[in-house]
């Protein structure tokens, strides 16, 4: 058998498309399957319908090359692990779907695989475990099945696969792997499985295959670049294969680009939104270049003038230039035309996935008729109002931690190993239905607030009954930890249908930050003070930090990001002051996106961390010494930036730890962490309830590196996605474990030794 002769790449394409459905059909089907309301074949029908609807719509929009393989029931990295049978033995079950979801969510007596952020996005992926004995093989035919499904509709798709180098770089060593082992060591053993899949696709008559290698836009060692060369020379030399399109995205391919260009791959994808045109000495003369000039990461219309200039410049250097998106459109909502509630002037400046596809098609048409040389064309983006150009003046710092800790210990008088939660409590079906009815005008504000009041009282009562030491109000009034604040701040707009997948069935509606940010009035004080009136125990005020609010919004790109974050920090600082004035002595300002925004290139990281830390300290600078400031980071490899986390100068930091098997505690820097630290003992993204003994084991591990007077006991993250039945059982075990572990530890106030 011979390789499929490379045919010209169609003039336009996208690297991927949203997969949750315009009405979040996949979310609802997944949750129905997990709860036993539908069978697996019903879930599969929903998935098949969503794939078909996507292909038909992309074809109707005139897109030249349609991707397949971008759909997933949970996560594309997990899909790749299953496709090549990289399934740890503890997850193997009679039904493949049981193993798949056990890896993603856990099962009875089995914790799930670790989950973390997909590069610098708010999408989460499941981290595969690879060991020296992982037996790679082609274990499924999902890529071929999707090709056949699309062809039954009269369409000819391009399968999309996660590339072998990125797959291994994103994996972690299996728990029993020897010291010094790295998953990339297994590349020679993985490549034959890719070769078999490429041969099967060639036999199916597939002309092109897309292999995603976003890891190549980060700093890569000489050894890693050699692995790239090895992988694509070998795959390119295969006798039976489709033409290979290797897509890089989320930044500049840098030193990896000439390596890729020196292999037999036929096409290379470049992110020209976050990256730049290739250096002049990179030889692309024999390659097709898929130029990502339409952003897959934001919601702003494309500057056609700038995009077309880049396309024409590339055309002079490559065998063919294809217009594409900078990344998958997984990270943006479906269709801005559905947002009839947005200000028309703002909506004219926006492009969601559907509009971005139309831009790609239009740019391909313009490129076909554009002469050589730099074209000039009016910027198609509507004019926007100016923002303040500079951040405000610095704020005075808080007192040294030792001074604050003494004041807080005297005021709060907490026991050793104090137990708290991260903030949110379960969002019940009744609460979600009431919020939807309020938005639709079917429920009045008085009735809705009565329901919220009851939910706050319920959350406080549960925590008092279970014996938690620091309580929260449960956040029943909040639809999302960022959207809720955006709805109460000037400068933001929120959508009705702008859903974006975060992980599995979890979706968010990122707000749109389009103007100067100001806080017209207090946001959280009312419900926090109500909760405080119900108990004699300390209640935490709950805020989202400025970096996270900006990171999880679609932000205007005409100002330095640090200036925008500084504006948001001022609004958060005003809220901190008002909570303190209302009598709240503990205030949590969460920054789960601190690690997420870390630039992928090391040369840019220190500068980012400096201004991000400054923004947090600005937001909390108004608090008095006796007000204890907490922060929280989750599912984002916080261990990699522990020095910056320490520099936030929060009095207590809670971090995800249970799902990542306490990897943070293995960092030497943790022993020198001078403030309170709460490594999570309960993975809230899994429905399983941890046993008391399991939690005690986690606390014993933490006490080996942290003194008891600085150790807090808390879940990994907020509890909004869990049920009250799960939460009460889990928290009861957490409280029991903490009390058992206090043992010989003196029940004295948290203080400094």
C-alpha cells in the first residue's frame, strides 16, 4: 500500500469547533447519563447529532476543510490515552465507558486522574499516567468512525489527533515509575501505534490528518526538539499515511519551527495572533502553511488589514497558504447573533465561533484576489471607546505578616487544624431553575431573594451542625465566580448564551470586559452579613481576585493586560474595605487563574508574576491587621509558582492537593512557606466521598512538611457542582479527621512560632 498522494489543502479551515452544543446539549446528556436517567446509547446519540450539526454548519458557512475528531465526551487528552490504551490497570472495567469516566471523575474506591489547565486557558484536561511498562496499542477506531459518519452526510473531513510529542509532554510518570523516568522516554514505543492509525486512515482514503502539537510553543530543550525531529521524520517516512498537518498554537513556535520544517510533514499550522511571522531563515518553500490569523481565544472581530498583510507575506515564502484560526474555537461561544440583549454597538465589535468561521472564509477569498505586496484595507472592527491608559498610583502595603498573625490570633482564636471550605455550596436544581426564571421574567425579585435567603440559612446550618470552624454563606446568589462580579461592575457585559466548556460537563459564560471598570456599589456585603447574623462562628467574605476576573473574561486587546487588571484590583479593594467595615474578619480573595495566565515562555514569566502579584496585593492592601486574608488556587499546578504564591502575602492560602496526590507538598519551597496553608484533602470534582482514614493520611503527609499551627483543612475547590448528600457526607468525614488529628496538638489560636 502506498501513501495517499497529497492533494492541495482547501483554502480555509479551523483547528476545532465548540462541542458542547448551542444549548449545552452535551452537558445535559452527560449529567443525565451519570445520574442514571439515560443509557449510554442515548448519550452516544446526542454526541452523534452534535457532530453532524457542526459539520453541516461549517459546510454551510463555506469552510473549505472540515475537522473531525474534535468532539469529546470529556477531554481530548483523555481520549488520546484511551485510543492508545494508556489506561492504568486500576481503571480497567468491563465496559470501556466505565473506565473512561472513572479516569475523568473517579469511581467507587478509585480516585480520578489528575486534572489541570490546558496551557494558558481555562480549559482543563485529564493528565495521563505513563510508565515504563505502559503497553501502547491502537485500541479503538473513533477517528475512522467519525470519518465514516461525516462521509455518510456527503462530507469529507480532516481527522484531528493530539500529536505524540505533546501527548507525552502533558503526561506524568505513573506512580510506580523509577526516579528520573519521563513519559517522553516512551516516544519510540508510542510511534508505532500512531503509524498503525495513520495507515488505517490512509486505507480509508483520508487525504489529510491534523496532529496538534501546542507544546511546541513553550520553551523546549534540545532533547525535546530532537524528539520532535524523530517523531515527524518517522511518521513522515511511513509508507502508508495521509498528508500530515502539524498544528502549533497558543504562541510562537520559535525554535521548534525549523525543526518541523526540516521533516517530511506537508503542512504546518502557525498562530499568528499570539505569535509572529516566521524568521526569514526558516525555509517554508515546500510546505503548506495554515496561517492562524483569526483568533480562537477571544471574541473580537479580526483586523482584516493586519491579517491580510500577514497572509500575503507568507504567500511569498510557502508553497501554499491556507487561512485558519489561531487555535481551536473550543474557547469561544457559538454565535453572537443570539445575544440580542447586548448593546448593538458592542455586538458589532464581536465575533463568536460562527462569525470567526465567516471571517476565515472571507479572508481566504480576499487572499485569492490580493496582489503581492502589503495590501491596505479598512479595519473592519468597529470603533471602541478609550480606556484609561495607565494604572493608578501604588497602594501602601499591609503590615508584616508576623504583626498581622498576632492580631488575627488574638481576635479569631481558631483551633489547630481549622476546618473550612473554599466558598460555594451545592447549587440545587431549584436554585438554578429559579435563577433562569428570574432572568426570563417569570419570577419576581422578591420571591427569588427569599429562596436565596433560605439557601444561605441552609448552608450555614449544615456547617454549624457538622462542626466547621470557619463558615461561608454558600454563594447561592452567584451564577459563577466571575460572571456574578461582572454583572455588578461597570465596564463588563454578560451574555445569555455565550457558554464555553471548562471541563467535562462544566461550562461558563465568560463576561466581556469592554470599557473602564468601576464598582458603583457594594456587591457581596448583603449576603455575607446575613450569614454572619446566623452564627457565632467566623464567616468568610468571598471575593474573586483581579487576575482571575480578567483571565476568565474576554478582555479588550487595546491595552496592556496589567493596566486592565489594576482597574479590577481597585474595585476588589473597595469591596474588601466594605466587607471589613460590615464586621467580616476573614475575607477570601481567590486567584485560581494566577498560574493559568503564566506565559508559556520563561523569558516573559517573571515580568507577568511581578505585576500579577502587585495586583493582588493592591486588591487586599486596604485590610487591617486583624482581618485575615485568604486566597485559593486550584487545578493549575500552583507548585510551579510557589514563590509567587508566597509573595501574594495572603494570610492563608488554600490549594488543590487531593486530586494531584499532594504533589505540592513535595516541593521543597513549601517547608519555607511562612503563612497558613490549606492543601486540599477532598477532590470535589469527583462524586466519591473520601473516607476518614484517607483524609487523615493526607493530613499526616501535610504535617510532615508543615507545622500544625499553619495547616488548614479544606476541600480542593468550591462545592457548587456536588449534591448536598455528597457534601454533607464528605465534610462530616473531613471534620472527624481534623479533630482526630488534632490529638496532641495544642488547641490554641493560629499564630507564628
